C-alpha cells in the first residue's frame, strides 16, 4: 500500500480502466452556488497531475456560475466492477488558456463545433434550434480549424481531502482518508 494518494488513485484508476465497460473517467462533480444550494452532475476527467484533477466545460454554464460564486467542489469516482469509489474535495481554479487550447484541439471536430453551438444550461425551446446552430458553425468553420470558444475552458480541483472506499462483505467496508497538510498528506481510517 502507498501513502501517496495520487499514486493510489493511479493504481485504482488503471484497474478500473481494465475492468469498467464505459467511461472510466466519468466523475460526479458537486458544486454549490453562492447561497449554498448544491448541484451535482457527471463530467469527464481529462487530466490528473500533482496539482489536481481537470475537467472542461462551458464557462457560462450553471456549474461554472457555481464555481465562480463558490470555488470549492467535490468529485466522486464510482467503479461498480471494482467495488470501489474515490471521493475528492478541494479548491477550484481555472486551467491556463494554453492548457484549454491544447485540450480543445485534441477533441473531435463535432465536439468542437458543439462547444460553439451550445448555450449550455440555458433553456432550449426546440432541439431543432440547437441543430440549426450546429449547422451554422459547421458552415462558418468549413475548411478550417475550429478555434476554442472564449467561453469554454478547463477547471482544476486541487484536493485537500481524498477518500478511498473499498467494498467489503457484510458492509464492513474499508475507508482510507488522506488530508493535505502544510507538509504533505496525513492518512487515517474511517469507520464504514
């Protein structure tokens, strides 16, 4: 066993990639608005480094508004086939424009166009309106690279707490928690 939560995350993530049938990188992102009202949705992990866990979104979406008002979030990975989950809590920051540009350039063209066409989280009167907007951006960028929209980019959750949960028989689960300190990480156990 390791005493480095990032190394342990990498071990569990690699095992999940080998066994989970879909979207191993799917994680629940929990936010709260300025008034403390919570919201949760699934997003995809797109990067992990010692600085934290990265996902990308429309920065005019509801989740982005929550993150601007309350720059703290929680993530949850749940891998049913592994019978494991990892909970991550920490501060939010925006990734650099260069990081956002690099990731955006790696996306499929239709995903890039969708980022331009979608007013994410806003009301949509009819699906045909969105499809028409998508067609407009297809025409606008025909024959050229699709640039990253100025309203689209990444966020990084820099963890101050990471909990590893392993299912055990009779609900006698194992829970290891790592808490960031000024000198690194402390580790402990939690009752199931």
